C-alpha cells in the first residue's frame, strides 16, 4: 500500500434514520473509517424511500423508485472530488425489477467503484444474475462477507476470482456488564435466556423456535425466549402484523406465554448488545438454506454466544470448528434437542462460547474497517497504475 495523502471515498447505501440493516452497517463502517484515519471522512449517497432528516455525512439523495435520480446522482459524483465509490448492494434497496436501476447508475459513473454484496444467491433468477454479473464486471473489486460465496460468485456469476475479497461483517465493540448482572437488571435472574433478534418476517422461522421452547420447558422451567425486534417495514406494508399475531397466538396455544417474550421495537445497537450479552443461547431458526450472510448472527459471534441455528450457508461457516450447533430446517424437535444439550452440559457451553469469542474478536469494526480502508487505497493505487500504462 503506497500513499501519503488522504483519499476521498463515498458510499452508496441506505443510511440512518432509515431503519434498515444496510443503513446501520454503512453508518458503523463510515464512523470506524473516520477513526482509522487513512481516508478523508467518507461521504454517503443515501437511497431514500421517503423523506429523511439525514446528517451532514449525506451529500446526495437518490429517490429509490425514480430512475432519473440514479443518473443525476452519478453525474453529481463525476463532477465531485470523490475518487472511489462503494456500492452496498442488497435486494429491495434499489428501484426497478430486482433493483435494476443501479445499472443506470454504474453505466453513467466515470470513477472506479467497489461493490459490497450483502446477499449472494446461488440459484438466482435471470434478472438477479444479470444485475450481479454487470456489477461484477464493472467493479474494481467485489467484497463478500463469507468464504462460502467465493465459488458461487465465480461459477454462477462469472466474476473474476482476482476481484473477490472476503471481509467479515463488522461487529460494534462495547464494554458490557457481566451476564448475571444484566439478567438481574432486566428481571431475568435465575433464568436461562434464549434470544433471536432482527426485523421480524416469515422467513425467520420463529414459529419453530417457539415450538422448540414449548418442548424444552417441560423439563426446564427456567427458560425464557426473547423475540427481539419490530416487524420488517416491507412486511407491514404487505400484511400488517399478521405474522407477529400468528406467533403470539402460537405461544398462547402451546401454553408458553410466560416463557416467550416479544420486544416489539427497533433496537439500538446498545440494546442489541445488552440482550446478546445476557443470552445463554442465541437461536436463528431461519428457513432459507442459501442465506450467505446474517448481520444478527455476526453480532452473536462477536459477543461469543452459544449459537443454535438451522444450517443455512453463513451459519455453517460461522459455526464450524465447534463454535455452535446446527439443527435441521423446519424442525422444532431438532432445535429443542440442541437447547437441552446446552442446558445440561455447562462445560460444553463454556467451550463453545470460548471458541466463538475467539473468532468474534477478529470481527470487531476496528479490524474490519482497517481492512476496508486498505482495500480502497490499494484499489485506487492499482487504478492509477493501470491508467498510466494505458496513457
């Protein structure tokens, strides 16, 4: 890495106060990049689905569903002093069929860009493949957050292996109180706390988590299952709180109301970390086997929790080497057996926590942001060399 001046980098993403995992991710990353100090303070081009009161960090807004807005934004970047753009790519963020308006943006962009992929589908629809292939072809680098996606990017999307970088999903560092102290504060003293957090949607498979807890409490009365987070805004638009109401009704039907608690709010990072810290088990009973990355699972790894999960691709990667337990998909018996194993084997629980924390320490934002900063600078240096050779 050869440079002696600060470089101007901007991110194209959603951004707070929009309530969205991608927005939180980008905010965490740009703030940490400020601390790393290898770049000028990064700016943001924010994708908006309504009016938001953004901070000064946001220099341009793109109206999500307005195609012309993407072209205007690319022109604005071309005329600015931004040297490198970072596209945070996720489905459902950009306008058009499967977010195809992002293609209008990159076709009008005249500076190098890096794309960070938050979802990598191994069996995409034709339009999904086309968009990712185009991003892969035109990006200077492609960042993915899991090793398991490398072969998919190469074989399914035809992306050049030399462009692909693997950088972990970042986790915010906090000094937190001990588990028992936090349990006491929240009224959970003497209980084994199981938790799941994130925006609620039917793909999360929470019904199997509730059924599993109903089976566990027959032997272990000291269990409480915390379902943390509000319903996904897109789900609310389509079907209101229908999914949450079904889950509440299920807990009622199974007679486990006192063992299942819904915390229906958009959680701050500090709240998420406190709930994780007091959890004995973190559970992700997700239904989609191809999920390449999960920010919620990354947080749980970061804080060294025992994780019980269905074997979607990111969970298989994160929980290898004895870092957690994998249950069958759509199988509450399998989840329940794993929960009981952890509750009955405190030594095995401690060992899993230790192994998970060892990986989790490498995923803190301070480490991750440094890797991103070096990648951005290296990319700019390479582009400069290529330009001089062509020139």
